[in-house]
């Protein structure tokens, strides 16, 4: 299918990408129309078009990151990293309309054939087909055309701003900035019974404001003050709605000057909030932020998981605001036709952005898909290059999940190997899959993992997806006769983890868990020293957690499992591998101020102890990982898998430079297991053990006591 994309060099294109597949809790929509936002999207294009020097000046910390990358990975890998980053696609669009083709599992309010308006910068793309969460697809009344319905999500921004104004009949509002949202705000405010005055330097847009319900309009500055005084008999406006975008605080200052005492400033646009306190204080003004389409925006549970707010507490959500706009369209109160200044097909997208960037008479550009989508390839698979016959010694590889980890680690490692040939990549978003396939040399990209399972040329599959999908995908891949490299964790619960174990034991294929630190040069050296020591060991494994957004999927218990279950399994496995004994109990505690900071101690039958201290506290400039292994008269320290220090009683300290976290070395081990048929390590049993330890640690935190482990949970029964 076709989708509008822009890369980090500012190159805009209509790209052929794989069409999405329907997902649980979402609907698959054939797009009829989408609307280009002249504010948000043109700003995005300008940012991407800025040269590297401009970006470096605006973000000097990036220079340091690149320099650090060169020091750690060398110039060649850094060039590849930059090339990958600069050619990545960003999808544009957040307001569209269309017809539902298919509904995913769990969808209850919508059905195939329904006419919907679609919301969201992460979903309502400029594309032939889009996959949208149920809460972000709103049923369109029969009386409303697809063309008008495409404006409803953007109109919802104006609707939310109007609600934040809490304006009464007969009051006066100034709308500063008459772009698309500002013009829609003029109309919705006027429908609320207030007098609207539009302010914008563009004469064309001021004329449109009059058509959209404003009683008057003005260019701004001193003229606006005189006009406001005239319309309010010197009182000032009751509310100033700031819908302009500006790198300065001038629109906000103007809004404050136009307000009466006790008035309100409602900020919608991206303006600098730098205003003299005296202006606000002397008039006792309220500063109110209006957040996009309304409650639910940026809420992962609402937008992605379909959880709604109770209406008795949250009367208007973002979907509710879109619905309100659609109903106003249905009764012809909200007419958007005066602001549709240009309509194009998706193939002429360059013209649209050029008009929006250069002509102030262009307010809204409507993209039509009905004709172009009939010609477009709507397959979930996109061929990138012909597949050449593979040498018998080369293994056909595929990767499911082409996010940051895959692009930084998995795909470069596969590309660098002469023993694997990348056949296909799969990702839920087609533009991400297409980019990964193109950059890393895959023959095709797909949004449907089943395509990889059915491909006989694919022998080994890497699974790098969200953690809640690991078990299901691994089982499907094994049952399809594929060797599997499964990133940690194996699953988010014991039942699913054991299903993977049992499935792998019944198959002749290999399954390896992505516990790569076992293969790090420093780890292999430490293992040799550890085996020489006959006494019990005490390991202290300190980890400084990476900072990620609060709403990142890793922090979601159902999707990522949280830091402990989703990431700490790595370190629990490593300690058990070094100690080479089965853990018998777990004791864990958690910080009262930060649940992502915790300590876990595993006890082993021989008296050994392994403690993971995972913390978000401390300096981010410190190395991420530091390990102390205490055994007999020897202490071994691993510094971030880069350096090793060995201290032995009565001997001079030994220092070694052993860098790397074992990704390349693990690939060699995986290849050997495939070629020889020898069971891979770490395997599904190791994965179940690590997950069992993590789940026991979570129970220990809740219960405040030690938890006994049951080794039968991960035992391999050869007879099975």
C-alpha cells in the first residue's frame, strides 16, 4: 500500500509499504480521506529538513553521543548507525476517515463495514490502510460525509479548548492564530453562544474566520486592542484562546493584554510560556492548558488497551469530543467546507506540503484515497529484492520485531555473518519493517509474522517483539519447523513459559534464549575462574536502569512485565550460570519511592548467594553494569563487560580488557547448535528458571518474606 513518510533528512515520499494486519483491540480501516495539519505536520517537515549543523546547534548533546559512539564502536559502525538513523521514516497524519474492513479480537463497539473517524498520530496515518485502537475509531453518522468526517479529530482539539474555556452565553472570546484549529475554534465557540473575534496577520484567514462564526477579525497588535475595547465597551475579552504556534511568548502576552480582569488564557498552540508575572497577577488571570483532543490523549491504557473513563467522573474523552463534532456536522451546525482550500490524491502529496508552507490562503488540505487505493498493492508483504538461491551451508534468517534493539544489535549481527542470510523481517508497522528490510538487506518486509513461518527458505527466526507476545510467537515458529532465537523473557508467566519449554522439547529444532551476557568475553573468563573455586560464591550484580518514558510498554505489567520480570531475568540467569547450581529461594525488596529500584537475592544449595541491585537512582553517567564475584580468596570484578580485575590473596592484581556483551559470540553458538543438533544453551529451561525466579521475587516483594523455588518447573524430562 502507499503511505506518506518523511525521513530525518527531510525527504518526503509516498512509499510502497506492507499493509497492516488487524491486531487485538483494534480495527483495520480502509482510508477514504485524511487531513493534513498545517501546524503540526509542516513543523515536523521543517524540523526534519534542517541540516545536521542546525540540529547540532539546537541539540549539542547529540555531538557528544556521536563522539561516544565512535569511541565505543569505532568509526565504521558509527557511520552505519548514522546512515540508519538518517534514512528512517517518520509516518505523518493523525486525522482520517474510512470504512472498517476487519475488527480485532476483543472489539465490541464496532463492526466491519462501519464508517469511522480515526484519531491519533500513532495510528491515523496518511495511508491506504490503517490499524486503529477501538477507542480511537469513532462511529460516523450516516448524514456526515467521509470528507467532512476526516476533520472531526482535528475539530476535537478545538472542542476540547472550548470546554476548557467554560464560557457562558453572551461572553466574548478572542482566538489568536487562525490556522485550521483556530478557525474550527471560532465556529465551535460561536455555537456555544459567545461572541468570537479572530486575530491573525493573514487577511485570507481573517475572512475565513468570519465565515466560521467570528463577529469580527483583526490583524493583531494595537489594532486588536482597539477592536476588543470597542466590542466589549472597554471591559476586555472573557477568554483568549491561543491557537497560534510561535517560538516566542508574544501570542500569550497579547492574549493576556486583551483579557478582562479575572479572565482566562487557554493555550492550545505550541507557544513559549514566558510571561511577566505582573500581567497575570494584576488581572488575576487563569492560565489553562488544553491538551490536544481531550482526556485519554497520551494515556496508554485508554488509547491502546481500550480502557475508558467512567462518564460520571470524566464527561468528555477524546473520542467523546470527536463524537460531539460529528454530531454537530450531522445537524449542519459545524460546516468545514469553507476551510477546505485544497483537495488532492495521495500521489500529489509534495504539492500539498508546498502549498501549506508557502501560501497562507491554504488552510486545510484533504487527501483522497478512493481512486489511488484501488491501484495500490494492499498486500501485507512487500518484496524488496529478488531472493537468490542460498548455499547449502548458509541459513535463511528472519526477524520479527524491528524496533531499536533489533536495529542496534540483532540485524547488524546477522548482516555481518557469512553463515546467515536475512530473508525477511516483520513488524506491526509497515514503514518500520520496510526500512529495516531495505537497510539490512532483507528480501522482503511484512506486517504478518505468519508469512515468515510459511516461508520454506526461512530456517531460523529471531523474536524481538513486546514481551507478552514472546511465548505465542516462539510456539508458532517451532511448530512451523523453525529454529528460534527468543529474546528474554521467555514469557510473562510460568504457564506460558512451560508451554514454550514443552513445545521445544517435542521438536527437533533449536530454541535459544537471548541471555547474551553468558557469551561476553568477560563472562567466559569469569566462568573459568569460578569453576576453579570449589567454595561457595557471593555475587553482587549492580545495574543502573536506563531512563524510559513512564508510559513505555516495558513498564506495562501486561505487555512488558515491568523492569523486574522484563529485564532483570537477564541478570538472574547470569548469576545462576556462573554459580552453576540450582537456586532454592528468593528474597526481594523494593524501594518505596521508586518501584523500578529493587534488590533480589537468590540462595543456592551450596551456600552461594547472588544479589541483583537494580536501581534508577544515582548518576546516569556511571557505567550501566558492575559485578563483584567473591569466592574463596579471590575477588573478580567486571566493569560493564569492558574490563576485568582479578584480586587473589598474596598475588598482584590482574587487569584485563575484555569488551563486548556477547551478541556476536552467541550467534556463533546458535549456529553450532543448528548445525550439530546439540541442544542450545541457554535454552527454554533456562528461560523458565529465570522467569520463575523473577515471579518469586515479585511475590517476595508483596509478601515481605523469602519465597521457595520449585526446580521441577524448569526441569527437562528427556522422555518427553
